[in-house]
């Protein structure tokens, strides 16, 4: 064998590249990965000796023949150089042996195996037994691995998808080699992303985990961060969140994925800080709200099941002066807030477990004059800010690890006069900037490498007067602008190639007074527009072909309605009925509701309450039940077992005289009780953990003989019917304390008004008048809650008593005591007026009616013989049909009923 051309390398530690007759190694040229020196044991002693073999294989061998074996036929000496014993080839530290197979080469792949503590013994002929016909040995020429480059660098990856990474080795001689399959891959967060041995990343959840590649011994390393963004699984709308400037609240709504209708789902009192904007993180876990007056940011945890909000520990977090807008990057790793008063941007890292905010290094970052809106490109690499006072758009690169901002070359970029907002399309190719003073939209192309902006020819594009907010549908086909001065919405189609905007036929479309914000639901079917001065939200169906808008409804909101944001999920929000509860003059009877048929199943014997229970009400979450006891002037409270419906008494509190009615307002924090004997309304706060009630002080004065009460769906107002004075008292509800403030003189009703109910849009109120046999219809003033009669009272039959409006707001149901019927009415969505549909015979002397949360079933109580009638509601016509097995016993006298359910 010819052993020539051996040359010493610089002294360092090397991994072993080894050749065995049963283990083929493949290599390209003479690349050497650095590493530690293993020990080789002989019979007498142990030597730290590395062996290096860079082998070019014959075409007859394949990669799947590579195996890791102990060397069983070798022996060596300890001196530097060669020890020739039975043909064994060994090299001491710093020496490399290069073996060339005789010119029958196929592919070039680098393979490495680490040999640890192999027992060495002699062999008869190393050439034949171990190397399997090696022809020529030649010079060394090996080169050390000095660095690893991972590509693509910092790629955005949708959650649930994969991305192939490549590792390229850079050697000291200037050459490179694909070593993807030979490095050790790892992820800093296996919950967010995993990576296999060949460099294939699987993204699991949002974040920016680090992916590392290391040489087999770990001495040469490289890493990149992948930016995991939201995938397509969040396409179903679930909840909408709206900020209200006047009373510092955040309203919560469920979204009907079929009709686009919003349904009130409570509200949260945030602070006294004037909530200007809201942004949901892309995972739908947290919401962030800027508070302009208190210069901070509220962080809120979102309950994904029911949409409720709760403050994050440490919230609110300090911001700059007069923070206005907030955005979260697509990976949900960083939040950015524009500060109008200090002309800068506060940047925060987001704790993905808790939602807490921590300022990033260098925050705040200078932006320009009066920064308003901020957005981050879909890849999470650049941020853009509309500088209202500087007539520019500032562009920043985002540090992939820290989230810190650095101006890109050429920033800031000129815009129109008073640029208000900046929005990027779903692909990040184009940026759209609203210019409030020049009533236009400037359009820019975005350099995906540098983040720089270039104005497009043909822009700016005209809008309505004083455009305030811009949004796009999820597909990037259509754009919409809220024009605060002209009270309308401009609609455009977007050229996917050029980014150009073209107004759609019929644009602009009417909106409320001073439309402030827009949002398209995740399915792209509906547009929602808030109006800050008319305190309402308009809904529109989006034509999927033209982008045109068709009004599909609206609802009254709280005061100063401004920002809106909509969450999505894998499935739309839906309501499921669970339990029905009846005050039966002897206690509380409970029933489970069959979710398919609406049939009732008794939960057992009635649970004792106070003396002569007359009214029953549950909190919005279905966790607690409250009973007004006429006989002992108390309110009993119970905790509801979510699985079984079992009631656990949690105490009773005194109310006024002759307590007859109880209700829980929409936020689930306050309870109100009507007392006809003392002509007042008792007010209580509700402990969210135990359900216990605490009196808020003396009762609020009402009219003569208040007998029923209802809060409007926004939770702003409480309405009380006064049977003797034949009026309706109205109150505003303080969102912080729950205290009531009279709205002035009571509003006239019919003779002996009894039941009261607000429609789900919050625009209309209905009162049944027991003696005059009719229903009074009122419009609710969106500014102050005052009532205005709509037309003349509608004839309802003899002795109308309980009434209820089903959740869609299309139908009203009335329990008529004398004819023993339940009557259905259709509601005009524009005026609130009623049209009689039909009545259905139910039970003798019906007293109250309730519709389950799903809107599919109605339940009617009777005081004559203690029964509950169950009815199916036709979703198209609103007509009622009795359920098989109905009525159900609820002895001795079923007076009042309420139902609970869940959102899923």
C-alpha cells in the first residue's frame, strides 16, 4: 500500500471520519468537522487518538448502507506518524489521512460517525479485512469547518405548516458544502416549533422560536429565528370587541357567522383612561387597549370559549404620553403603541403565557410628529407609522429577537396631508395611507427586502370627507374607508398586481354619524362600522364578486363607540341551551334542556328559597341563580353546578318591601330588585367567585308599585315598569359602581304595565299592559336612554303578562293569561313596530315566557296548575309548535322562568 503525502494539520480536536468494511462513509473533497478527541482502548493503555477518513465512495454503494460500528480489526502505536502493523493505518493528533477510492465516484455527501471507546485488536490484513481494496492514498489538504449558515433566514411560517431549512458549511479554505443532514438541529421552544434531523421545521403555535444547527460535537453553531404567524384555521368569526370612549368600557359581542348579526355578550369597565383603540393578538389569547388619558395600555386575557375578558396580572402597563393606537406583530411576540403626545413608539415583548408586556431594549423609539396608527407587515419584519403631524410615514425594521425598531433607509416617506392610518395588504406588497386633511389614500409599493416605500403612479386616490380608518378583507381583494366627515364608507377593489384602488359601484355607502372604525370579519363576509357620535354599529354584507355593501342590520352601542376588533376561530360562536329554572311559589324547580328537541327533564325536587319566590334570574355566564322572595322581602342566591345543574345555596340578603322581580345586568356584576311595597329598586354587587350579593346602599326611587325590570343589552340602562302609576322609570347604570341615576320623569305606559323587555339590538323596548290589553313599543335614544313611543300600543289580547324577544330580534312572544295562549309577533327591524303572527294554546293562565339562549325554544309558565309548556320556534316564520311531552310539572304555581346556556 502506498502511504505518501501525509502532512500535519494545525493542532486541534477533530471528529472521527471512519471507514469500515460494513460501514460506508461519503464525503465531498476533504471537509473536516471540528470536535472532541475520543479515547481508544488497547489492552495496555488508553490513547486520545483521532482518526480522519474523508472517503469518496464507489457508485455501487448507497447512503442507506452507512452504519455505526465498533472497529474490531485495528491496532496502533502511540507515536506521531505511522505505525505499520498488519496493514493498520493510524494517525496521531493533528494528522489527517485522506483515502481515495479509485476514480469510481457517484455522489458527494458528507457523513460523520463518532467512535467512542472501541476495543482495538489486531487484524491479519487491514487492506483486505478493513478497507476493502483501497487503491491510492494521497496528501492531506483537509479544511476545518468555521461557520454554518442557515437558509432561509428568519422565515415567516404559518402555524400548522412546515418549512425546510438548509445548513451550509463554510470551511477555512473558502469552500462551502451542504451539511443539512449532518448537523444537529434543535428548537428553543418545542411547543412552538419542532425540527427533524433533516432540517424540516413544523410550526405549532405563534411565536419566534430559535432554530439552531450545530456541528456533531457542538463546537460550531448557528441559529435563526422563525416567525410563526397565524394560519388559516381562524377563519370563522367568534367575538367582537368595541371600545367606548364616554364611559371607559369595552363591549363584547358574539358574531353570527351566517347573518353577521352582533349579539351583546356583556362589557368590561377598563379604567378611566379613554380607551382609544384595541388590538387582539393573532392567536386570539389577549387583547390590548390604549388608554389615552392615563397614558397606559390595558392587557386582557380572552376566554376563548365565551369571549369574556379579564385583566392580565400587572395591567395596565405604562406607555408614552397620550397613547393612541396599538398593534401586535403577526407572531404575537411584540406589541407596538403610538404615543401622540410624546411623538414616539412604545415597544413591548409579550409573555405568551400571561400576556404581560415588558418594554423592549431602547423603547420608546422616535417616530415623527403625532404618530397615529401603526402596523406590522405580514412577515413580521417591518413596522410602519402614520405621522399625522409630520405628513409622513415612518418605516422601521424589527429586530427579530428583541423587537427593537430601527429606521429603514429613506424613512420617513412623504405622504398626504395629515396621514391618519397605514395598512398593508395580506401579502405585504402594498401599503395604503389615509390622508385625513386631503381626503385621499396614498398607495405605496413595499420593498420586501428593505422595507422601503415607493409611491405608486396614479395615487393618491380620493375618499370621502375626513377619512379616519382603512381596512381590507382577508383576501386582499377589497378595501373600505370610514369617512368621519361625510358619514359614509368608501369601497374599493384592489388590483392584486399593481395595488391600485378602484371604487366599486354604489360607493360610498351610508353609515352612522361620524364613522370611526371598520372591521371585516375573518370569513370576509361582513363589514362592521362603528359610529362615534350616533353610538351605534352598522353591519354590511360584502358582495364576494364586486366588494359592494348591503346593509344587514345594526345595533345601538355604548357612548363614544370607537374601535372594533373581531376574533376568529376554527368554528363560529354558537349558543347551546342547558338549564331552565322556575320560581314556583314554594322554591326553585330546575330542568335540563334537551339540546336537540328542547324537551325538559326535571332535576329533582324543588330547592327551597325564601318565602313565596316570585321571580328568578341567572347571571349571563349561567354560574349563579337569584330568586326574589315576595313573602320575606329577600333575595336568595345559589351557585349552579355547570355539569349537573345542582343548586347550592349561598345565602340570602334583604331587599325592599314585597320583593317581586330580580334581574342581573349584562356584565354579570350587578343585581337589581323591584320592590312594589317600598316603591324602589334595590341594587347589589355580585361577587364573581361566590355569587354573593352586597348591597350598594338605599334603593333607587321608582314609580308607584314597580313590578318588573330589565336592563338593555348594552348594560347602559335599566327600565322598570310601575303598575300603579302606569309608567316606565329609566335609569343609567354606572359601569364602575353599578349605582343607578334616574333619567328624569318616568315615561307613560298603558294601564297596569307588567312585563318589560329590550330587543337584542338595544334600540327598542316593549312593555305589556295587563289591564289595557296591549303592548307599548318604545325607541331607545342612543345618546341618553330616553324612551319615545313608536306608534300606538299594539293590541295583545286580554290580560297580557310576560313577554320575551328571541335572540335574533325578529320575533316577540307574549304570555296572555285570559285566553291561555302564547302569542307571536314579528318585529320591524327599522321601527321596532309589531305585527301579530298567531297565538298557540299553551297552558292555563300563562304568567311568563322565556326563550333559551340558542333562540330555538320558548318556555311558558302557568300559575294555575304549576306547569311549564315547551315550544319550538320556527327559525323562518317565528311560529310556535308544542314539544312532545309538554307541559311539564313545576308545582305548586309556576310564576317565573329563566334559562341558561353556554357559548361554544
